[in-house]
């Protein structure tokens, strides 16, 4: 009975995989033709780039599959419509082709923004500013997105304010002991009460930076600022009124408070004039040999995604059909493999 099943299986394979083989051959010819064209271009311009570019085809499907999967997560979390998702994908691919960040990295940024509740149009509005921040400060792109969006929401700001937020962050990181992690921890504790007390992101960041510069733990700095605002609210005072009251007293701490106040005012002034800081710093950081290599890497992935996208139109239906075929014939395939294994063992035994 097993023999009958196996015979039927071979006949079924011959019949059912004819379309599969045709499709695979078609996809192979397309990639091969693309590679031949690249070789021709390489020879014509005398740079010999045809062969290495042809090799991109070997990994293009895998690269596209990874990007497609990461974008699927973005769509699932963001709830984007087909049109919105198409725009998100286009932004990720465009920035991946033109910056040092790959399209896959940009999709990770989009995913973090989605988790924080940003809508697709808001994500597109804040993406480029966040890229500048990550590049200017050397921080992780996806984490920069998370912290930037969290700060935006904490201060009740909008997507159009993201450039302002990233400028303040970049400037404070270059003007104090703050970095992304310290900023995130301290802001998490301070930002809501600071906003309720009427302070801007610039003023709050200056306060945090001043405390952190004295060696204060970032978490404690944020907590201390929050408690200050709670006490001030209870007393019905603004921060400026509180400083003035302390400085006009005979308390021995007044001098130190005045010094801290002077530094605080100076840093606040710097942060209020931080416009363009992230972009300027990012341009400097990117104008290097390493930056060129990163941009090349991103451009290469962009080509791979395009090639994989082309091949995917033919491969996915064929792979799905092949999976269905295997599922429908798994028992017979198992028997066939078992018999082949037995034949192999006997052959080895007799050849010895």
C-alpha cells in the first residue's frame, strides 16, 4: 500500500509542481538578467561593480522578508489604513535609501512611535527630526523615538513640536552631563508636574541638567524636581517667586541657590536658542568616512529590498502552494523519506 501511495505521490509532485518550477525559473531568470545588466554597467563605467552587485540577489529575498515583517508589526500596532501604511512604507524606504539608517531601522522607530499612540501622519511628521537626534547624539534610533515621543506627550506637545524637542535634547546632551538614558529617567519623574507648574521643556531640561551636573542621580533629580513643584503648588508659589524669596532671606543657603539659579538661567537661555542644534550636529557627525560607509550600507539594503519586493510577487504564491501540497501529503512524504533512508543505509553497507 505504501508503494501505491509513493507512486501516486511522485505523479502528484510531477503534476502539482510544474507551475512551481515554472515560476521559480521565471524569478531566477529575472534576477539573473538583472545581474547581467549590472555587470554590463560595471564594465562600461570601468569600476567592476557588476559582480558584487549581482551578489545582492542572493540575500535580497531574505532582506525584503525581514523588512516586510517589521513593517507588518508597524501596521498591526498603528492600525494604519492601506493608504497610511503605504505612506509609512514609502517613508521608511526613502529614508533608508538616503540616510545612514536602514529602512529596517526606520521601521523600528515607527513601531516605537506606534506603541506610544502616535498616528501614522504624526509618525511621518516626527521621523526625520528623530533621525537627526539619534545621529547627532550617537544614541539608539528606536530608543530615541521612544523617549522623544514620551517627552512630547508628557509636556502636552504635538508632532509639529518634535523638532523643538529633539533640538533641546541634542543641545542639553552636548552642554551637560545628560545623555538619552539620564534624560529619559529624570523626565519620566518630572515632566508631568513640571508642565502642570507651567514650566516649558527648555526650563525643565535646564533644571535636570543643572542637578545632574552636580553629580545627582538622574532618577533622584527628576523625583526632587517633582517634589519641588508639589510643594510650590501647595504654597501657591511659582518657581521664580520661590527663588526670589530664598535669595532675599538671610539663610546661608541663599548664595548657593543664587549660584545654581545663575547657572540654571544660563542653561535655560541656551536651550531656548537651541533651534537647529540637532540638524547641525547630525550634519557634522555624518560628514565622515564612517558616515559614508553607513550610507552605502543603507543604500545597499534599499536595493536588496527593491529586488526582494520584485521577486516576492512570484515567490510568495508559489511557496504557499508548495506548503499546502506538503501539508496535504505529509504522511506519504514521510514514508518516501523513510524508504529512501533505508535504501541509503543498505547501499552504504554493501559498498563497504
